């Protein structure tokens, strides 16, 4: 899961050989993304996916450091208080406005200031450009007077390391700010000297230089980017910078009251020891409180919790506005960055989340074999229906897996995956598929879901018929995507070079395609019913490798149609978060019979006993598990349905609150909710 990382100290380290007045200070980013949000381009090599709107200013293959061409700054810009108009860039990661400089800095980095660095320079020193894809490009974003000019080191090397990394130096119009943006990274031990060198005696470095480690992951989107913001002038004394409201997105009405909290960065020079905190709901009367005994050092972040809790009056959507005032008993020196807002949804009930694990693997990938063995063992320890997974066979290393499909390739691009084995959990965890632990799974399972999915499918010859319901428990106007994927439970014809002989949950086809089906908002209590089908065309084919993947218009790669299954999930494409997943139940009956077993629960709320009505399930046994609202298992058991179709469970000792029954038989599984009230 991509996590916000604790960043370095705020105050710029000023290294002086003689007395000098500081002209810059810096703030580390406390949220992921690009500064200002102007640059939304994906981060790929030149000619390998990077937008063609970028302009190359250097040549690849620089085995020794080289200067780029001289380029114009496309707007008025000041460096250290003086106007500059042109720049050039070294393949060692140094941009200089001293275009007369002759010798480019060496690839070996050092602390700033340094005699190898020209005056008027911005440094990501330690980059290197010897590779065939190592190219520096430029592009301007935005409109006057708020443009940004980006100088992007695309698919660069880190000197002394066998890895690739992506960074940018950004000049901002009007503000004269300079940003160093950490964008994409495969390095595990690389580090850099990051900062601004005014001259041979004065520099402003990021704390930890010359050994600042990258923070970005392998994601090719800006979603995981971090940056350092160099600001002209003197640092204000007292400045709390709002990051985000941290109250949960969804709240259960019955669990109120709730603490209203937000994350703040101390952007001032002084440590923060006290402050007023304020919030309002839907623009209503402000609620003010005082926090004392704080100790927020300059350049660090802290969560501030309001001393007065909030009790929502009813279910619905609420806008929370949170702001600080009077840090250290004084006026905030920069009051326009004090306020953060968030929309939360208050609901009456929640659903049990079934996290989805999307695995990227290949039969030509040596490390994938042990990773898949470990992953399969972990999944074998889980209760059926608690977690779902699907595997996309990839087109590398080498010639790739024969069961690679172009649709699977779009998922790789969507998540920015560039190494296998890889796994994405609910669109929020990105890592090695063999390193998933039970603790990681539990973290995702504990997150509430506010949409339920149930349904079934059946296979008729080469056609897969699907019918399912989406049951929202909240109303939302978010633009969500419904993904439907057909997969084969096990395959063995795609054996290649890594020693694996059987492959599990192998993706075959998206329905209707990889873009999914848009859901433009959902209304609480209004079921969305979907009926879909897909016919695999032609006959079975086994591609020689991934260079010529199956053409679904004329052929398929299904080994056994009786072994097909269907995964359904709801996803927010903008954040990549998956809200719910469900593996459709295989039915022996057709859609015309319309059979989908449902278990009734009564009385609801229950006091001492809850009865489960299995009269719609014509099977001899059912297993069950009861979970509380925190996702903790309270009790488990089995019912002999041949004796009674309406068995019950003693809930007299259950604490009052919301519970879920997760049940399964040989052919079906599902979940229902109930309340306990004594």
C-alpha cells in the first residue's frame, strides 16, 4: 500500500564559508502528487510511452557527464533574487543558469556547496545518463501567469547502482519557486545530493544530503510522487500548513460521536507548542478548541484532534472544514494555508469487504515461481470468500507468457507495474507478490465497505452468462467503474522456463473490455442489476509467446470451459481504490430460472437468538462465520440442513451492535447483516 512517508526536516540547511543572508528555505511535500497538479503526464521513457509533447534536450548514452543544449526559460524568472533567462543541464543531475560553465559536474555526488557545481545551480546530483533510454526532456504546463517549466530526467540511472529512477526540476512562474520532484524509482540503495547552490560558499540542501533516498515507488502516475519546494525569502516563524482532514471517509451513525482530526505540517521556523483548532460542518457554526502541550518540530507533521467530538444528526453527506489559528499564541504568518476540507458520508450500515489481490506474473519469470508458491499457500489459509485474487500473465521477461493478453497489458499500465512478480491489493498496496503477509491482508479486510455484490454465472458451450446485483449502502456521485473479468481456475499449457507447471486464477477476458462499465453515481437502497454475457470465439490456440498474443476475435486460450469463473469489482479509477469484489457463484441453472439463494435472518434486531432461514438453499450443510463491525470473527460453526432449514445461533452474550453472517455451502456463498440489541 502506498503510504505517506515521514520526510526530512523543513529548514534548509545553509552551508556557508562566510556570513550570508539566507535567500531560500524549503518545505517537503506532505501529500503525494505533483506540485500544483499541473503535470498529470505518466512517467515513461522517451519513445517508450512518454507523451510526445515533451522535447528532448540531451542525448542518451553519456558514459561521461555531458551538458545539454542551452534552453530558454519560457517566462520571467528570478533565481536568488536576480533575473535568469537561460539554462542548461548536465547528465549528472545539475541544472545551471550559468550557461557559460564549461566542465559538467562529475557523476560522483558530494555535499553542497562544492567546487564542481557552477554558481546558480539546482542539483539532483548523483543521477547518471549512460543508458540508451537516459534522456533529459522539457515541457511547460499551465497558463500565464502561473506556468511551470519542467526539466525531466526520464528513465535515468543512479550512479553506482543498477536501477532506474525518474526526477524533475521545476521552475514556477510568478512565485519564483523551484521544485525538485521525486517521481518514479526502482532503486533500493541509491541516494542523491539535493539542493540549490548559489555560489561556491552558499548552498541550501535537503536534510540528509548527499544521501537523500528516493521516496517514490515504481508507479508511472503522479500518485506516488514527492517533492521539495524551495521558496525564495526568509522562513516565517509560525506557520501551520494544512495537509488533510483525517476523519474517516465513511462513518456509521450508531457509532457516533466521532473525533474530527486533520494532519498538519509545521512550515515555520519555530516548534509549535500550542494552537487553536476549529471545525465547521456544512458551513455551520464554528467549533473552537485549544491544544496545548504540543511539540511539533519545524519540518515535521502531526495529527491534530479537536477536543470536541462531532455527533452527526442523521445519515447523509457532510462537508467538514478544519482550520488552525494562533499557533504559539501568535497570528499565523501564512494564514491562507491553514484550512483543509473533506466530504464524509454517514451511513446506517456497512458491508464486509472482500479485498481483491491482482497479481502480475509470468511463466518466464524465475522469481515468480517461489512467489506464486508462497502466495498460493497464504490464500489456502483463508476462508472462502474472504479474499479474492486474479492473475495477469505478463509479456516479459524474455518473450513472456503465452497467455498474456493486451487487456492484461492495460492493467499493467494502469498500475504502473514494471517488474514481476507484483501484486496490487484493492488498488492501494503495490509490492512483491511473494511478500504479502497475513497482517497486510488483515489491514485491508478491516476497512469497511459500503457496497455489496452478489450474483451467479453459468457456462453454456463457449458462452459465459452472468447476472448480479450491486447493492449500495450509501449514496455517492462518484464516477465508479464496474470491472468484470473471466478467469480460468487453473491452467498448465502455458508452461515456459521458470519451473511452474500449474497456474491459478489465470485472467482470460474483460467484459465488455478493459475499460469496464461506468457507474455514474449510486443511491442508497437502489439495487443496480446487471446481466452480461461473453462468447469466446473460434477454437483454442496456444500462442508461442507473448509477442503474438491471442486475437479474441478469432480464437481463445481457454483450456477447459468448465473451469471458468468470474470476478466482479467496483473501483474508483481516479484513486485506484477498489471498494468491493466478489467472485460470482457458479450455478447449474440458467438465467431463465432466476435462482439466487438468499438467507433470511430474524428477528432483526436480535436479543438472545438469531434464526437463519436456509429454506432457499437445497443443500445438506452450510458453514457460517459471524463477524462484528470491526471485522473480528465472533463465532464459527456448521449447520446440518438435513435436520432443519431454519437453524439458529445464541447471541445472548454478543455486545450490542452490527454483525455479519458469512455463509457458504458446496455451491453458494453469501453474507447477511443483523443487529444485536439487549
